[in-house]
């Protein structure tokens, strides 16, 4: 069993969907606390619609998002170490969500979604590591650098 992670920074919806298809992703698990985006196609409703039209599932797990106080502190001080400490402290309170995500990853080829292209500087890598610790799932980070842009009609329809 493998749990994937993906960030949509630098991608349009078509390239994003192509990466999901290339990795046989069946379920996208949105781990943004607030699933909103200025980028077309990546807010909760539009994304869920595009995924569903392509035969994929969408799940939002807000509890696995980074809490606003942790995000705000990082915006103020830019200290990644403090961010990691704050998020890991929050993650310790989310054992039920990690167990649910582990079950989902066992039954479906899942990708954890957040914005940042570099998983090293995104909380989704810490969520994926928690799943690994819980159930032994391998972790694979899908790189936007490998994206191939296509024009799937289902994605275009979902955004119309």
C-alpha cells in the first residue's frame, strides 16, 4: 500500500488531472483546513466536480489541515522549525483522522492534496508520515515537475 501526496502549485487543472491519472489515483484527500483557492479549479466544489466527472473520489479532511494559528505564526516569523513543531503538536490530536485516512489508503489509491509543490515544505508530508507510522504505508510524493498537460474534456466541463 502506498499513500501519495501532491501539490498543485504551478499546475493548471489539466496537468493536475494528468498527474493523478499517471499514478492511478482513485481518491484525492484534501488536507487543506480551508479548501479554497484563487487558482481556477482548485476550490472544493470545482475540484470535487472535476474529479467526480473523471471517475475519481474527493474527500476533505479539515482536521488534517494546518490550524490557522500555526499558519499565521509562520507568516510572521518564517521559521519552518516552529511551523513543524506547531503542526506536529496539532497532528497528535488527530489520531482518529489518521486512522480513517489509513483505512481509506488501504482501500483506495489515495493522494493527499495541498498547495505547495515542494512536499518538504508542506504539512502533507507530515500527514503522510503519520499514516506510514500508523499502518506502514509507503509514501510517494508526486512531482509537478513531471506534469504533462492534456485537455481532458471532463475537466473543462467541470470548470464551465
